[in-house]
C-alpha cells in the first residue's frame, strides 16, 4: 500500500500532534489528546469522514518505522483473510456456472434428449439472469457495506440451486434452473472487484485482481479433472448418472465453503470489527492518501442511483465497457472448451484431461503479467500484447486441422485472452476511482454488458462447425481487435487528462495538487495510470 512518512517538523501554519483538537476527524470540542490518551482510549466518532484529509490521530503519531511495520502487518493480515477465501469462492462460482460443459460429455444432453440448439440455449440463458442482476447487486452491496455477510449468503443460495440441478428431468427445468442460477451468481464477481478496490490502492490492485481471477482459471484447469474422475468413478452409483453426481458434489462443496467465508472475510475498512482501532484508521488513511479523497464511509452516505448517474456520464466507462466486451466475447470459447478440445479426436476422459494445461499456463502468465503491471504502474501494453497472442491462437486454430498445431492454438487461447483481461479489471478502478458509489456502478455495468456475448456465443460452437469453428474464430479475432482499439483510445484520453492535471486544471474524478490532498497525492498529484 502507498507509503509516505507522516513525521516531519511542522512548517508555517502546521501544528504538532499535541496542538490538535481532532474536530476534522469527527471529534467535537477542543479536547487535547496526549500520546497516552491516544494509546489507551478509543477516539470518539472515528468513523466520521475526514473532510480536510488530515491523517487520523493514531496514524499521525507513528514514526516512519512504525508506519512501515504496521502497514506491512496490516496488508499481510488482510491478504491472508481475504485473498485465499475469495479465490475458493470464485473457483466454485465458476465451476457451478460452467460445469454444464463437462456435464454434456458426462451424458446430460443424451439423458434429457436435448437438441444442439436446446443445449446452447441452456448455456446462454444463465447469462441473461447474470447480466440483469449485476448492477442492482453492486449498488446494494455498496449501500449495506457488509460484503462478509452479503457474498457468502449469495453463495449458499447459488450452491443450493446448483445441487438442485441434479434433480431436473426436462429441457424446461434445465432452462429455469440455469436462469435463476445466473441471477444469483451475478452478485459475486462484480461485488468482489468492488470489494478489492475498497482495500487496495490503485497501483496494488492488478495483482489482487489477478489473484481473484485465478480462481476461474484454476477451476477451468480442475473442472476437467474433477469431471473425468466423477465420470469414470460414479456413473451409475445409487442409480444416478455421472452428470447428476457432478452437480450434487459441486453444489454441496459450494455451500460448505460459504459457511466458512462468514468466519474469515473482512468487510470494508470502516466496518471490519476484528481490526484494531490503529489498523482501521491506517487502512482508511492509505486509500485516502492514494487518491486524495475519502472512500466508503457509511451506508447512510451511499445513494443507489446517484453513483449510476455519475458512471453513465463518464466517457471512460463506455470505452472500458466496449474494451471488456471485446475481450469477453473472444473468451467465450472457454464456455465450450471441452467441446472444442474433443475435436482433437480423443475420448471423453482424455478430452477432459486435455482441458487442464491451457488453464494452468494461463494462471502463470496472468500472475506474471499482473505483477509486472503493478510493479511498473503501466496498463496499456500489459493489456494489448497478450491480446495479440490471442489473435495468433484463433487464426492458427481456424487455419489447420493438424492435431499438434491445433492443440498449441488451444494452449494459447486462454492465456491470450485472460492474461490482459485481469489488468483491464484493475484499470477500471484505476480510471474511475471515486466516489465508491460510482465505482461500484461502473464495475457492475461494465461487467454486465461485457458478459452479454455469452448469450449469443453459444450458438457459434455447434458440434457441426467443428473442428475448425471458422466463424467463431473469425468473430473472436474481430472482437479482440475492437478491444485493442478501445485500449488505445482510452490511453490517448488518459494521457490528455494527465496533461490537464499537470497544468493544474480540474478533472472530474481526479484530485489535483493542492491543499487538503494527503501523502503521495499531495507530493505528485493524482494521475491516471496509463
């Protein structure tokens, strides 16, 4: 997290710590707080927003060494409580959403007597509910400010629905369950993006975002292995086909993980009860210090629709939305990856096993790219260069029927699309950082619209179009090109906005250098990451 030394000799107009009455941090009256009083008493009204952007009392009295040590300990504490659990939760979110592809190879389509169009409709209908619920869900999460309660509760509901999929016996039942499943699962991913942006500074955000998204890549790698094990070992046990066991087992595991999440996850910095008062004030201040303004304060200050209005008036949101739309459209191949890999000519078990290596490679490239993006503070080339690899992979897949080159193409498809995708997710919060209601609405709107290609993409992968899927691969190349164009346009716009900030001009959503801007924002001025 961002660091600036809080201890320095007071300049003209500044006061030493014992000269302060902390009215600006929510403390009323002219009470003088000595060091002993700060160490041993809870500062009243510490959850009131810091309007003048002065460091809170427990942060202000830290030495530089204390600040560094406390900051590292706090970050480590949050990393351990937050990141492993949200990865597990996202693994199950992705498995429960996409296990229908593995279930198809395990007999679902044959048992329910589905035509290819009916199966494709069953896949795509989930994303109708998924898109409809994302914006209302994120606005609600921002309003209540309790992600540690909200997200696991949603997870229990979708785990129950997923397990119930094992009981369906008709096309109508499958479509209904899939729609409701998408409606409930919509809360998780945009909610987690907003959750992360409420704990990590702008330059730290790419790596935690990659860590979150690694859950989907890990689940993509293991879903084939899990399905292969269930298909070979449980088919016919207790009179149930393997695909029914697949839904039951994964649904029950989802519910179990959600129960554990209640005990582990933090809320927002101001609403996490297991932080000490010193840790709470430091966590809040680091975000203020990074951006130059206060973040999430209380539910009373959050508006459902004001944030949405602000987001819609920001051109950057529409550019980011189009960019992510292009990437997700090309990445829709992963929804049918077992079917695509099956065209190599191997049996069902081997085809499921062969889906794992591309996702394993994507985990490695995604982490490496996100780490380097955070290390350098650069975004554009960390998005565009992986997408160029994706274009090569889709062209190669459509150009040949030879087994080895086509599997090489499949190995590069997933990393080519998703290595840059996670950097774009961080770029959203970097480019639309505050206020939190606007950030929550923008994240949900962008994620919702970007997932709309999953509705029509299912019809581009009929079994009859294999093995080359020329139409699908051509569309994927076109949508990646669209994403590259939008990334270039966004970079041009951000460069111009940064030049305006250099001249001291006001820019909506940014804090220029001036009085009341703390830490790094005061020394360097807020700048958009390029």
